[in-house]
């Protein structure tokens, strides 16, 4: 999952770069990019990108703990794996709640 989210982050970064570059080419191009991001497809991409960021962060910290020699017991491996997933899900939901409330619920 760590590698898969890494690949998803690379793809999501290209999507984000498209949005940034569209702003440099004028209002019409930016409006088109906003329409893509506002569509159901764009929203799913943004949700997945957000989850990938938080999961990759949590799992990276998990790997850092392993590099320090902590957490190799099977019960700790399972617990830290579930904690990474729960952290990513909770932070994704929190981020989306904040983002949608700041945008006026759109």
C-alpha cells in the first residue's frame, strides 16, 4: 500500500500541476480546470490524493520506527498497520470537512 500510495501521489501531483498551470494561462483555462476538479471524477481524484498523502505519511513514520528497531513483533506490526489506515481515514475526513465548509458546502 505504501508503494501504491506513492504512485498515486505522483499521479495526483500531475493533476495538481495541471490545475496550477491552468491558472497561468488565463481565466478561461482556469475555469475549465475548476470544472474538472469540481466534477465527480475530479472529486474522487482529490479524495484519493488526500487519503494517499495521509497514508503515505503515517506509513512512512511507521517505517521510520522500524528503522529505529521498534515494532517488529507481529502484534505491533498489525497494530501500527491499522493505526496508519485509521489515521489516514480520520485525517482525510477532517480535511474534507474543513475544505467543504470553507468552500461553502459545494
